[in-house]
C-alpha cells in the first residue's frame, strides 16, 4: 500500500511585528483585553511590497531543504490561501514560477482557516492514487490586507505568515485519515462581504474587509471541533490516549483549550503559537507544525491530530503518523 508521508516542513513569518501595545495606539483596546479573550500577544504583518507568494516561497524552500529535495522533484503544488496576489493566475502558479519548476500541476484551494487541512487532504489523494509522488503543500496568507484597522473586534486577531510541507509517497504509514466538512448556511457569521463577481465597487464601504460575529463563531467552532475529534478517532478505532500531539488551527486560546479538554489531553501536548503569531488563517496549522518539529517536540513515529475551523463555515481534521 502507498501512503503519503510528510518528509519536510517549513515556515515563514514577516519581519514586521505588531504587538498588542502597538494596537493600543491604533484602536480602543488593551493588551489585557486581547490576551484574556484570545491569548494573542503579537502578530507578524507583511511589509509594503511583500505579498502572499513571497511568504509562500520562503516557507516552501525551507520545507524542500528539510526534506533534502529540490524543486525539480515536486510534481504537484497546492497553495491554500484566502488572500491570493491576483485574481489569476493562482498563487500556486506564481510560486511554481519562483521555484523554476515547469509543467507539474499547480492550483489554489480556498477554505479560509481550514484551507491547509483541505489542501493536505487533496494532496494525500493524489499521492495515494499514484497521480503524484512528491507534493508541495503550502498555506500562505496576508490577512492584514483584508482587515479594517479601525475595527477592534477583528484587527487584533489576525496576522500574516506561511507554512509548508513536502508530502511524499512512502511504504510507511503517514496520513491515516482526513475528514472535511462545510456548511454555507453560516456564511453570514464570518466573511468578506464584497467580491470580484459583484464588481470592484462591492469592495468599497467596508465590504472588502473581514466581518465577524465573534460570539456566534466561537460557539459553533467549539461544538464542531469537538464532533470532528470524535469522528476522527472513531474512523481509526483509536482511543483519545493514542494521540501524541494536537496541532490545532491557531484562532483563539479558549477554542484550543476546549478541544484539548475534549481529548483529555494536557496542554503540554498541544502546539500553541497563537500567542506569537495571531490567527494566520490557512497558514496557522503548517506554521505550528513546523515550529514544533524544528524545536524537537514532535518526533518521528508520533501520532498527530490536525484540526481547523474557518469561514464558510469549513472544518476538517487530519490524523497522521509523523
């Protein structure tokens, strides 16, 4: 049997840092308020002239280096992003050009904060069916470009960044199962109301910025992630104790803690980067994975559970052997 196994990880955060104290000077908020409700202390922001593909390239090259591979080994590129550089071509195609890799399939996936989980699930199917042997999967975002910096309910939450993995065919178990869901009935709770097909005028008057009903999103997220934990464990006939590490989407420390409680897992075995990164949407799961791999917490052979929840609503999980 052919499995899809992660052989390398990479991450990148812009140099510019925006702390809670910086935000205190911009909007009516406080460091204490942000920390208590979200767990965030700072976030990274792309500088002027720095775009999603720039972040993606840095993360991709680090993942390739970690795996001991060259871009020419890659036969599939998938980029999960909500903030593409252009209407078209895809950010994946722009990244492909940067890597000087010609001819392989390249496309974007848009599932907001669940984007990387969706992208990794799709890449897993390509590898398992023999359609690809070496897939580069990237989550990259410049969410700062769709934030209203006068809206204290949203601008304190998000940051920019990119994370990447190289997924290769292997005889050894890697990705064990993936679980993807969506329900568009909740679209009004978290969205950017404007869009291209509505005409560029639709992006004016605040419709080009993130809008969110925070309390409602929080309630649905906690309940939904609890259910997907059960679904994932049941599909693999596993007990909660079989999970070595939880790698959650980094949206809010309270949501992360609620999911850990569902697993009866100590926070010592939960990778948390929300305090340092903020919510980087589709980049948050691969960034968190890369941090924990590089600092030595996550080791080969351990069982990891990735999960995420995002606008759409979308949600999903991946169980894998690292």
